[in-house]
C-alpha cells in the first residue's frame, strides 16, 4: 500500500488542535472546520475527482458521473467535539481517499460512480444537534428548525453559515441525491473496546437510540453571604440532584445518561445562580427503555425542583431512533472482509451516533469499525494503531471494489 494514508494523516493532524489540551476544536463553520474543508477540496482536486459542495454544506468528491444511478459512497466527517480526538471522523475521510488510491494502484475498473463525502457538523458541538448535514439532506431536520439553532454565543446557524460563505437559504431535504446512491459505507474508529487484539476491523450491526435533552432549572439569584438557607431558591441543588438521579436511573435500566455540558447564570462565585442549564445525553438498547429512563430523570428533577422552589423545563433538542444497518449489505461486507468466512468478522453494535445512522432510513448503509485499543473516544487520548488504520484502509478498498467494480 502506498504511503498516502500517512501523508494525509500528517497534513490534517495540526488543524484545529489546541496547544493546551492536545484535543481538537473543529466546530461547524469555524476557522479550523473551514481549513479541514479546504483540505478536503484539495484532496478531491489533486486526484482529478469532481468536487461538489451540496446545498447543506456537505462536500463530495466524485469519480464517475455524480448524476449516475447506484453510486457507492464512502466517507465520514471532519468536525470534532470540544477537545475531541484525532480519529473520530477524520479516520473515515482519510481512509476513503487512501482506499481510492489503493484501488487505482490495483487498476480497479469502476462500473458505478464512487463518491467520498465529508458530512458537515456531525458532532453538533456548536449548535446542539448532531449530524446536521446528513439530517438536512435526509429531510429529518427542516430548514426552519436549522435556522432556529444558535450556538453558545447566540450566533444563529444561518449567520455562521453565511459568514463561512455558504447560502443558508439553500439548505433542506435533498432526496434526489440520496435516491441516486446505491450504498453508503462509513469507516469509523471504534469507540469502545469490543474488538480484541486479533481483530483490527469489525462491521456494525446497529446503533442504540439516543438523544439530547436540555434541562432549564430556574431559581432566584441572590447573595451567597446574606441569603438565609430557608430563603434560597438555588437551581444548582436541583441540577446536582438531577445529575445523580440520571446516573442511578440509567444504571438500574442498563442504559446510559450523561450530563456533559452545563451553563450557569450569572456564573458568579458569590451569587446563588438564577438559572442552571444542563444538557442530558441519554442512550439505551431500545426506545422503550430510553423513554422510560428520560421520564424517570424528568420526574426526579421535578420532584427535587418542587422542594428547592425551582422551576424545571425540559426540551428535547434531538433524537435518533434505533438503527439496524442493512442486513444484506452488512453480510456482504463481512463476506468480503472475511474472504469468504463471514463468521470470522466481528459484528458489533454501538452507542455512538453517526451520519450512517441518519442515512440508514433512506439508503442501504453499513459501517466498518477500526480497533481502538483503549476504547477512549471524544477525548484527546483517543487512539488507533497505524497498522489497524492501514488494515481498515485495505478492508474499505476491498469493500468498495466489491460494490463499485462488479458488472
Ligand atoms: C457522536 O459521536 C455521538 O454519538 O455523540
Ligand atoms: Mn463523535
Ligand atoms: Mn464520528
């Protein structure tokens, strides 16, 4: 295999990396994201691929006719969570270009159009909703909903888009585009420790249903040094109790519940807060369990709020139902990677969301996972060994050859 993977990896590595944390801050439409997008376009053009920016800000690099039927598409995303790792997203995009280089080196003859895609704003780190690019395209997020989103500084999504040179009025469902796609395969770093030391690459079976809920705890600002305990309406107490309740309810149900983001007003050391806003991320193996856990957390918040004199409001900001990846496509990937022994290929579910999960309701979709020795993800410590990454590129090349080069 050529060294194209290592070259591209080294080019992207410094983009948007914080010197203090070592993590990435590539947020939708910020300067690091713009630099990553320029890099993608350059990769497309250097390879003589047809470069296309779609109405929703997703980037496409086409080999063959972009208007042709039955296209085979691969790719992932280049944005990150706050202080994210290097692999979540970029591994899929870099591996896609490297797999294409590998196929060209093999002299593969393509019978179907092939595209590499960089979906915009997968992590939802800036505007609170994950997979905005693919959700818009699939029509599960409307233009109006997207236009209503704001970041933590109050910047509206359409203004951020416009500032980065993208027309926010053009966004919306793009079903004709999806109708021309025969299969989408996303390669991604594994975000758990399912794959053992003998397994570099696995195939995804399903994605747990998951969502984000915003809890607003409204209390009363007051002096930390003079307000009697019995006179306080302190939303921090209700928030803290809700965090503990979330952990307990999720544990008892075999689900997951995380408060990873909080905003406090006025955020002064010597003032009781007037408002605490906490964002809950919750996931479970099935929707009934997820619904029950979130409802139990809501009840716990309301009950505690009653005692604290705090009003609690709950808003669901996003939701992704359970995803079962296309069975025949999954089996075909396992057959190809296992070289005719599909049982030798691990097939694993994940609790992480992906653009592939959003597209799965519209087109046949599959995922490949590359081993992550520690399982750590959404952290600067996220890692995959180079040998496993190269095994991922080889597996993806085999899969694309099977899907896009057969008569
Ligand atoms: C995306 O990485 C998610 O699952 O939050
Ligand atoms: Mn992620
Ligand atoms: Mn990802």
